C-alpha cells in the first residue's frame, strides 16, 4: 500500500513538472534573459483547485532535485566550515575546503541558479493562484501559504550565502533582469513578511500524511531561526515555543528513528522523486572498504562525548588499511532501489529546543523551570548524556553551541549559518566563524569568507549587482 501511495505521489508530481516546463526550459539563466516564448496560458493553468495543487506540487518536485535539498549545499558549507573533509581532488570542491572560492566556481553558480529558478516557479504560482477567480478559498489559502513559505525559505539561503541579492517577486523577465540588490536587513525583513503571510494562511494540519507539504509550524520553525540570527530573542523563543507546545512533535523519538520518514520529530520533509537520489546518496560510498569521499573533520569528531548515542547512530565508519575513516550517516539508504524509508528532513523539533535554549539564555533565563538548561538537557538526555551544569551566560551559550555541533551536523547547512550569524565570544565585531575557523584553518580563513562570491555570469549580466568584498 505504501508503494502504491508513493507511486501516486510521483505520478502527480510528473504532471506538475509538465505544468512547469514552460518556466524551466527558459530558466537556465532566468535572471538575465528575456521573456520565454511559447509559454502556457497562465489563466488556463490555474482554472481550478486541481491545477493549483498540481502547480505547487511541481515546485516540490523541482526542489527535491535542487542543490538546496539534495546535499550539494550541505556538502559545500560543511567543507567551508569545520564539519567535512574530502578526498576529492576536484578544484571546485577544494575551493570550499580551503575557503578560496572564485567567482566562476560551478557550484556557486549552480546554487544561485537553482534557488532563483525555484523562486521564479513560486512567483508564478503566487501570481496564478492570486489572480484566479475559480479556485476555492480553502485551496487558495493553502497553496498561497505554502508558496509564501517556500519563497521565504529560498531567500533565507540566498541572503545567508550571498549577502546582498535581488529580491524577485514577479515573473516579469525584463524587470527581474535588472533588479538592484537589496540590503541584507531589508531582505531579511521581506522574508519575515512572507513567513508571517504563510502562518496566517496555513493551519497546523498536514495536507499529506508524510509532512511533505509544510504546515503553519514550518513557517514558525524558519522564523525561530531568523529571529535568533536577528537577536530578537523574545520572538525567537515564542516561535520555538509555539512548535514545542503544539503537541505535534513531542515526545522526541529515539536517536535511531529521527531521520525515518515517519519520525514524529519532523516538521517538514521532502520526498525524493528521482531514482537513486536519497538524502545519503552523495555522502555514503558504494562500498564499505573504501575511504569515504566526504569524511567528518577532526573538529567535529572530537566534539562527541564518550557514550553519545549520536556518534553510535549517526556516524559511519569505513576501515581501510586498519585506519578508521568516519563519515556522516544520519541517513542510511544510499539508493532507492528498495522502498525508501528516509526523506530529506528540513526542519525538526530537536533544532527548535536548541533555538529556544539560546533565546532563553540570551534573556538570562539560564537555569530552573522554563530555562535554557532545561531545553538543552532534554536534547542531551536523548543522546544518553548527563545534564550540563553551566551557570553563567558564556558557559550556557558555549554548551548550546557545542550541542548544536553534534546534534545538527551536516543538516541543511545549519552549522555554517549558525557560526556566520552568531557574534564572536572574544570580539563581538566578528562572528563565531571568524574565531572557530581561524583556529581550524589558519590563514585559509578570512573575514570576508563569510559569504560566497556573486557568480561571475550574474555580475556580467546585471550591472546593478555588486561583488562581495574579498572576491
């Protein structure tokens, strides 16, 4: 029955891909090209509820193949941070490892292009559904709520990876091709606006049983992250609390069940729709007697405490020539040749406890009921560890940062986004990335490595774009 259900989902997604072809076929460099010819009549594409649902489903199909979900970004930010090492001698990857990115790096362009293609599709859905008079109010609210969330999600990646970026909200190619980049703060505020719209339109209910289409809590999860980055501790705590007290995601499952598709902890996940594309397909070698292509960096390995169940369950080991090599193994299925039991987990409750812990700590709610340590120790207890007992601000924040490192490693770029958005302990004018990565990577790390370069082809196409410092 489960296989039949997945087959129906994939067939529905196939139809939606056809609906989106008029966008995709002309979006190779969509920011800088003219309006595509031969496009479908948008009025005809959004005539009823079925077509509206098909259109938004098509976005998820594209997203499952995009670099933002299929581990491409995770690997590259993991290399740029202190999570991953690689035996791959490809210069494109080594530029991430060495924090020496060039503006013609293929992955830098791919990530940018993938995200803007998704945004174009999302904007198309927003325009089509908003302008339709024949879609029911309930479906319109659901689809628009998802679309605003997805647009905010994509821009969250863009602004944190590239800093000052164009904020595209239409499908007008002539306008989009010459948009000036917005200030980082303005972009983040626009993301928040989209997420608040999403929360107002969505409910706590999931449209699918597998949490493949986001609900209201997914918008709260991203808002909790963003407010934490903005140092709006009160709002960050409130969003995380709304999720934790909703009753939808607790009690937390055992460590070994966290990344299974039926995990109660999952807030939003994406179903892979391409054969053999699983969350682990790029991270786990085909054989167990070869050195992993992407291994765990010493800085991460040394952060696990003795007896930590996360090390036992989430870290794989290949022994080659009597030497152990460790790699990320939160997901176990390298191929989908058998029934796939793991989907891409984008948001989960474990992260929200750690977000709330820090938001509370920053408000000096360090110990006792409803405190930072209460949330932190819940995560530690699940991992089989004793309670943390720090009792001052820097001690509690340091404990939370360490717990994030071993709880959230190689997950949707969370380590990279956290250390590049958190003020330094020694010098608050810098970020934690500057303090951590200078110690790990020495002179390879520079303050300007916090952001990727704007891709060269985009700079050449749009005279209003400005390259980030250091490139």
